C-alpha cells in the first residue's frame, strides 16, 4: 500500500552481494540487505487535519510491505521493458472495450426498439440491465481478482464479454432476451477497469505509474471506434429499416423485418469479434504471469521470485538478484500457520477433504477484514466511495437528460445522420487530451493525484452548470467536448489512483467495490432527475454539477498523496 517511502537513487543499491553468498547469509546479514533495499522511511503520520490536507498521512511498514518494496526494486530495474509495454497495451484494450460497448449499444438501440416494437416505458430496460451487470461484474471480479489471482480474472472478463456479446446479435423479436444477454455481457465489462488498473500498477516501475492514468485515452478511442462501426453498419440505409415502418409484431405491412434491419446485428458482431481478438491476444499470444505481489500476499514467495526471473527473460534483461533469503529475513521471527502444511502420511478421507476445501474457501475472503479494520484505509475508502458515486451520478444525469433539456431550450443538436455522427466524433475525440493532461498533472509538484482530482471535478461541474446557457448547436458541441475532456481527466486520475491507495491483498476488492458503488449511484440518478424534468426545470444540470462538486470537496480531504511514494 502506501507508506512514506520516497523514490531515490538508493533503490538502485538493492543488493550488494552476489547470489551465491546470499544463499548462506545469516539472518542479521539478510536484515541488513533488506535495510539497504528499502528507501528511507518517514515517521508514522496520523489523520490530523494538517497531514490530511498535505497528503502526508502514513503508517509504519508491515512485513509484507517491506517485502513488496524489494519486489518494487527489481521491477524498477527492469524499467519499461517489453513485458511492461505488453501489459500496458493489453490493459488499455480493456479500457477501450468498456466504452466501445456502451457507445455501440447506445447507437443501435433505436434500431432494436423499432424492429421489436418496444414501448416507451420499456426502452430503458436494456440500460438498466447493463448497469446492473456492470455493477455486479465490478463487485464480483473485484473480489475474485484477490481470491483466484490476477491472471484468471484478467482473461475471464474479456472471454465473458466476447461470448455473450456475439450471442447478443442472435435474438429475433425477443427484447427480453436481448436485455438478459446484455446483462451477462456487462458482467465481464464491469470487471475490466478495476482489474486492468490493478494489474498495470503491479507490473509497471514505480517511476512510470503515471502511465496508468494514460490508459484512459483508450476510452475515447473506443467511443470513436464504436461510432465509426455503427455509422458503417447500423446507420447505412441498406441495413436499416425505413424509419416509418412499424414492428412486424403489430401485424401491419410493410414492416421492419429482421432481414432489412441487419445493421445493428453487424455492429454487435464486430464489437464481439474485436473483444474475442483481445481475449485471444491476452490468453494465447501473450503469456501473462501472475502478479509477484499477489503471490507474495499469498505466501508464495518462491513463485514470486520465479515470476521475476521469467519477466527478466522476456525483457532480455539481467536476472533479478532478489532471493527467498531476502524475503525470509524480513519476518524471520514470525511463522506462518502450518495448518495447510501438515503432512499426516495418510490420504485424507472425503469428509476431511470437504472440511479443508470449505475452510480454504472461507479463508480466501479474510483479506477483506484488513480493509475495514485499518482506520486510515477505511477513511480513504469512504472518501473514494463518495467520489465514485458523485462521478457516476453526474455522468448518468448528463447522458440521459441533457438532450431533452437542450430541446426544451430550443437547441436541437440532431440533424442528418452524418451530422449526428460527426458531432459524436467532435465531442469524444478530445477526450484523449484529458488523459494526456491527467498523465502530466499527477507528476507535478504541489498538484499530484489529489489536486488533479479536485481541479478536474470542479471544471467538470462548471461545464454542466454552463449548459443552462447554451443557445446553439456549436455551443452544445463545444461545451460537451470540454465537459468530456474534464470527465476523462478526472476518471483517468481516479481509476489509476484508487488502486494505488490499497494493499495488494485487497486492492482488487476495494477497487471493485468502489466501482460497484459508483454504478449503483448511476442507476439511481435518473430516478432523482425524472422529478425535476417533470417540473420543466433545468435543475437536473445543477443536480449533476452538485454530484461532481461533492466529489471535488471530498478529494480535498484525501489523506495520502501517492506522488513519489511506493505502492505495495
């Protein structure tokens, strides 16, 4: 997790003895090695107002964090090698898929409604199912990544999304089936960002962690890609029903048949195929190694060292000097539970095997206890939960009600099909700039993660409030682009910073729960906005701005600034 370790050139001096001598060192010598491996530790700093505002709160290092510092030192020596760049791109593809699917389904929804005769009260069902799947997926895979490991969760999210995404193109005249299948596809999508950010952070060198913020540039790329695909398929007249045709279920003729409305199916097939390619790259082309820090948190120290050697070989770099002797020296006086290590010399009975399996299953979730028993961690989790909920609250209110409010103000942003799609590209492409700004600002002295979050959230809320003054299409597109830049800026820092603030043992779980809470807030937000919409008020925009401004205020009290600190 976070401590008061500072990056310096001392991290280069991790070990001064050769591998052979390390095998025979005494415990005192090993302790000395550990002392040399860690960067100077600042005194423990509690949750005082001064420490909170300065981001200086910290605690003394645990034995695990001291071992993780040794792992960090070896990863730092690898630098941004071939393995690290592969990880960065493959995690970026996860970000890409997150918004590509959301944008793609949003653009083809009207074709689905027309073909299947979906009534107005039921049109939101597909989005409700998607949000429920995203929330459940974030929570489930967030927990699983700390239980079964990063490797399997990393691959399962894409596999689930690709399989159900392709099946999503199959139903005919069955809107309920489409909603159900999209829910299942969203389970995989929901776990993408919490898992991908966690994995990238655990493999990148400490002085390159800012590149995790840059992962968010893949989200606007995903939106633009999905827009282009939908424009070339679902929006083409040859693959889209006449807009005036009713659904065939009404009995009227001519009607919107599935054969004349294949465009939206082609969109889903392409998105599903791209997702399948990402899974193929992750599982078959690239050999993903389990995170050394995860293995360390599970007591598998020899396996963690082995992974470091395999990464060094892939990078064509010198092998790591770190050995099990170094790790053993950190907590030589402590002993692990021997329940799992006892050898009785006889085979276990079926009942004994069942008891052991059940016990191991329960023990797998004990890592969550540490998250809620550490005062500093609980404080950080609550603050981040408010930030996530405010962010998703604001985003969903703007997405669902902004077009309606603009129409009431006589700003009709919809024109021809080509104009509409050009507006999407003009609005979302600049989001790439938001990720680049995030990458730069988190490294700035006196700014870092904390004040980047505060500034971007304030600007995002300001953009939403300014929508009340929009009077023309150019103003709508320009202000929407600015709002999306700030939204990407905020999310880039938030998604990268949240996992940094938690220990390896429950990093994925914490990130997944935070994402889940944000998704839930996004589900609830439209119901709150509907009442204001009925009153013919622009108060929805202020409600959305208030949500993200609450996130900004909350981040002022974030007690830890991770710039120049090691992450464990």
